C-alpha cells in the first residue's frame, strides 16, 4: 500500500521524486524502490523527521507502535503524520507521536495502486484546516477521498476497505456462470470485469441513482428482468447486509484488540 501511494503521488504530479523520501528496512526492497521511482531511500525513521513535514505511516498495525516510538523524539509542531494502519485510533496515534505533531487517520483500499482508490480520513484534534486540504490532495492523487468522523471507520472498513474483495467475489461468480454457459474462461472474465468497470464509471460520472440505472437497463419481460427476479428471490440484498455487518463487527474487535 505504501508503494502504491508513492507511485500515485509521482504519477499524478502531486509530488516530484526529489520531494519524497521512502523508509524501508529490507535491502532488496530499498534498492528496488530507489531504482523504480528515483527517490531517496533510508532505513532510519529519524531521517524522515529531519527532512519532511508530512510523514505517511504505511506500516502494518503491529509495526506502528515501534515505528512511532522511533520517530517521536524527532517530531515537532511542523510535522503531520498520516497513518493508514488499520485499527490504530487517533487517540493512540497522538499518544505515541507525542504532544506536538498533528495526526490524521486514513482507511484506503487496494485500488490506490491504479489511481482509483477510495480513502476515508479523520483529523486528529491538533490538525489544522490546511492539513485537511493537504491530506485531501494527497489522497486525491490516488483516487477519491472523503472526510468522515472516526466512529464511522468500522463501517468504512467493511464497505470500501474490504469491499474490493466482495466485488471481486461477485465478478468471479459472474465469470464462472458465463463459463458454465460455454463462454471461454478468458472471454467470460473480460466480459464480467469490463461490465463491472463500465457500470461503476457510468454511475460515478453521471451521479445516476442505481435504482434508476437498473430500471433503464431492465426492459419489461426482458432478459435483465428475468435475471433480477432470481436475485430478488435469492435475498442477495440481505446477504450483502450480513456481509458488511460481519466485516464491521470484526473491525471493531480488531480495534479493541
């Protein structure tokens, strides 16, 4: 995820390579990032604090405490910390960072890798209006960004954080069903994937209500109507609701742990 954000910042023109520093502990990864993106790479978190005003904490939740404890002695009022570590609350981030730095919590998803990510962010109590604009710009280079209250992050995790896997599950089911109807597997996957992509872009770019879109596709007694009748009888809508509630419940459990 960290590399995906780095690539998006450069690709979008939001930042130039010479304005970025990556911190990576693994030698092979460090060399690859330096070669691929032409950015400075370090192994020392303190180097980031010395050179950067904004630090993106793109580490696993279990590694965040150690990373912040290493950074904290070098942090000052000028530093903005942007954390994508799942389950780490603003209160915990501020506690680890110390009283001076400002913190922002972000829940992105894997589509940041292709510039179509969905990221929600929440500002810490010390964050400024300028931080809100800057974080929105940074995340906007990776896709779409929305500011939400932190208590909503379990729902965000369920819908957009875990959502790509749920959409991929449905797309795979569509492709498998197409193959069962004698389509070549590659063709079935392409048809399912492009249909999902086209539908999402149409709904996103036209702001059309999904129910109205469905009705526009669905001719009376036509093929779409026949398929939708099966979906309604199968209680797909209820299954989706149960799916998101389960994911949100697990997110709450992880946050408490």
